[in-house]
């Protein structure tokens, strides 16, 4: 039995309609490519057909190439060949876009003589996120249609466009507010009378390429694909189309074979794999979550409240003090106002999100919600006390979660009458921005509760990773090893700025000492018991609490710029002498190895203990929660692939 082709076409009154139906995403897999090539050949040769429309059935236009075909021999026709066939098609051809048209799918549309899209369609070239560039002429065609400035912006950011913006940039010929197919047919018929002339894109500023180079050197440090994007756009403005296309495809293949794209594809698949719970009993169903309560309106509680409210869930935010509530309310209003000010959301949406958050100081207000997230102080006795209270007031069946960074879930769950409905939901700061959610499974957490958390993470746009219960879980447990190593290094002779520079150059957003200054050195410091035995105690005793006092490990100038501090240097020299440590010059290579190797070792231990189910879960945690450079694949992938 042969499987039916995902591509079919019909014609009437001289107009052909090609429909591709390859659920769920209409990826440009091998059977789609061969079916499409065949249909185009037939239509080109058909004596009665004068024009054609290309559309997809289901949720979306082509959502891109099929990544599972990468690293294998590609079945012919490959995508560049198919896109070339589309570009050379001898009759007017209109691409009709709905849902999402991404990557190779959008490139295919760009190769058609005309494009129309529904009002809600989104399109873009996100290849950069996989360390790739569009390799089927997407850059060259985008540059010709919309100009080099737009091409650079879209391809280097990988951002998607709505239909209105795409039309204003000259990438769509029409937007359909009615029936897409009817409007696409009309457009195709108009084209048979001759294509209307296209307005030339606005000329680019003379220093476009140099200023892009300057602006992006820091943003893209360590990554190879952005330079290829720049080279391709620059070339597309200077050489004939055929030459630009050939060079683009070649650059694509170079990147595809390169270590960075392989690492980024690992990250892509690891993130998807993380959603799959390996040992879920058959038939497990998630519990419905229609309302959320949050206890503790500090730094984390506010961010967590916004994460849920922004995704449309009603939130009740409770703190023990009115002052805490007032500060949280102001901070939340400020964040949403800034989002609206930057054009990320409309004013109406900002107001709607704000209005979804009800506040108060009475814990009893949480008695009817489906899920409560606790974000009070990080002290076991306080958490246990709060969980006893929550257990008493929460409705039967409600899930109780803690946002603890380190404390064991089992000990918190143990004080309740519902340990099966208790788990950790470890958000990262700032919680409304950071993508990671560590979902901590206590020994007794029920499978449906875990599944609920995994689905909820997705619903609020987070990357949820299920981890086991231990001090610090996965991320912070590994981080603690790095912090200890960094602390030892500065007593042995490295400077905090050297350690920070080495880790920053590796691709991390910030080194441990810049991070400590940001978080505040006085967290956990007690003036009464301080003995000056550690560098942090010495700094705190000198009134240097970090960025908030304009002095910590670093000095800070009026603009907030961090500068190496001579005082910190002197304190370290004294402290080393007191501890009998002879200071010496330490190389960058030694710093990197001593900071990262213990983390990897801890990661391996975490895997052996089953605290993480897969090495890819650890990579997902570090890329999404700690800014580990995705183009190295995450710590575990990096450790297995370094050195080639
Ligand atoms: P925070 O000190 O900013 O906020 C704690 C809030 O809880 C305060 O507003 C306080 O008034 C309130 N609170 C204390 N006891 C309460 C009670 N019994 N009932 C109601 N409200 C009470 O602390 P932050 O930074 O928001 O941390 C909260 C939790 O989140 C901690 O467990 C922390 O370890 C965890 N966490 C913190 C991260 C961070 O970067 N700050 C990151 C991830 C987790």
C-alpha cells in the first residue's frame, strides 16, 4: 500500500490550487518536497492552467524544514532545489499564508512572485536560533524585497513578524481579512495580467554594515552565524541574485556542519524532550488549573504573579504586610507600564494583566484557588509553618508549591496532610522574564500533579524541567560548586575581575563576583556574628554591600560602571596571608577549568543519582536559567564535545 501524497492540486477556470496537508506543522519533509515538485511540474506543463495558488491545510503554512532530517543524507529534491523550482516557475504563483510561515517555509513563500496572508499570520526566518542562516535564498530575497537594513534585523534576530508589519515592509502583496483562498485566487488572476511594479525598498544608511558590526560584536560574542548573516546581506546588495543564492546555500551548509549549530540543535531537542516525563503511569491526566494564589509578595512573588497573570490566569497575591503588598503593586504596575511603553503589549493588555492580580494580607483569600505558590523567606521553619497554614485553608485537591531555591521538598510536604499534592516550582529571577522552571518532585508528589506542573509551565511560556529532591536541586547544586571554586581562586591569587572576565568570555552573561554584587553581599550577613573570616564578610564590614551601595567586590562609578577595586585587592592579600595561602599568578585556562569542571562532575553525580532524568535536562536548565551559552550546547553536552 502506498501512503497518499501530502500534496494535491485541482484546477478550475485556468487557475490551479495546490494544497499541502502534512500535519501537524506542515514541515517541508521529503514527501512534501517531492509531492510539491511533481505538482509544480504538472501545472507548468498543463495547457489550460495560467496561474496557481500554493496553500496549506490545517493549522499553518509551512512551519519550516524538518530538523529530524539534518545530519542525514537528504532525499531529493532538497529544499534549495525546490525553492529554485518555485522561483523559476513559469506561471504566476501566489503563496497563501496562514498560521506560521517560518524558516524554509517563509523562504519558499519569498521565492513566489506574490504573497498574501491572513491578518493573524506570523512569519520569519528564525534559523539563527539554531546557529544557522536561511540557506535557500531567504537572505538574498529579503534584501531585494525589503532592503538590507530589514534583512539584517530580521535574520540576525530571528524574530517573527505579523502580517501588517510584513506588508508595510514590502514582504506581502496583500493581507486577507476575509477568505484567504478566495483572495489568493483573485490576486493570482490579477498577476496573469502582468505583475504590478514593486516599489524599491528605502535606501540603507551608508554606514549600515559597519554600525551593525560595532553594535553586535558584544551581543553575539562567540557565535559564528551572525557574521555569515552580515556577509550574506552585504553580498546580496552587491552581486547578481544567482551568485548571492549560491553563496548563501554554501554558508548554510558550512554552519550546518559546524559545532555551534549541532550544539544548538541539541538544545532545541533537549528542551522538547524535557517535557516528556519518563515514568508517567498510563492514563495520567493533568488537573485543571483555573486560578492561582501566591504567598509572599517579595522579589520572587511579584514576578511569579506576573508570569501567571500575563498568561491569562487570575492571581491572588498575599503578603503578611500591607507594606509588602504596596511595594509589589507598584512594582507590578511599573513593569506592565514599561512593557506597554516599549510597545511589547498594548495599554489595554497592560491594564488587563494588572487587573488579573488581586492582592491582600489575609491568607484565607487563598482558600478556593487551584494552585498556591509559596515565596516567603528561605528558612525551613518558616516554610513549614506556612505550609501547615496553607494545608489548613486550601481546598481539598489544591496543589501547594514552594519556590524554595535549596530546601528539600520532602521536609516541607511532610508537615501537610497532602504530600502527594506538594511540589517545588522553582522560578528564576526575574521570574516574569526568565524561562526556566525547575519542577521539583518530592518523594510523594503524585504523577498527575507533576504532569499538571509540566503543562502549566508550557501554558505560561516557561521551559519546565522535572528534577529530583535534594539540596539545591540541579541548577543551584551545580552552581554552588562553581562558587566555591571561584572563592578559592581569588584567595590563591586570581582577581575577581579576572575570574569574571574568563567566564564572561566563555559566554556566560556575568561572572560570579559581578553577580554577587548585583544580588547584594549582605544577603545572609549578620553584623553581630561577622568575624572577617571570608572576603564577603570583610567587604560587608567595610560597608560594601554590592551595587546598591556603589561598592562591593567592584567599585562603581556614577554611571554604574564596574571598576576593579584596589581595596578588594588589598583585603584579598591580607586574607590569603592570614590563611597561610601563597598567592600566585593563575592562568585563564586554569580558572576556566577549575570553575567549570566541578560543575560537570556534580552534573554527572546528579545524573547517577537520578535527580535529573537526562543529561539534556541539565543542559536545558543551564541554558534557560543561568545564561549558559546555548551555542556550546549546555554544560553536559559541552563537556562531552569539547576538544572536537
Ligand atoms: P523577599 O524577601 O524579597 O520576599 C519575601 C516576601 O515574603 C516578603 O515580602 C515578606 O513580607 C513575605 N513573607 C514572609 N513571611 C510571610 C508569611 N508568613 N506570609 C506571607 N508573606 C510572608 O524574598 P524573595 O527573594 O522573593 O525569595 C522568596 C523565596 O524565593 C525564597 O524561598 C527564595 O529562596 C526563593 N527564590 C529566590 C530567588 C531570588 O533570586 N531572589 C530565586 C529563586 C527562588
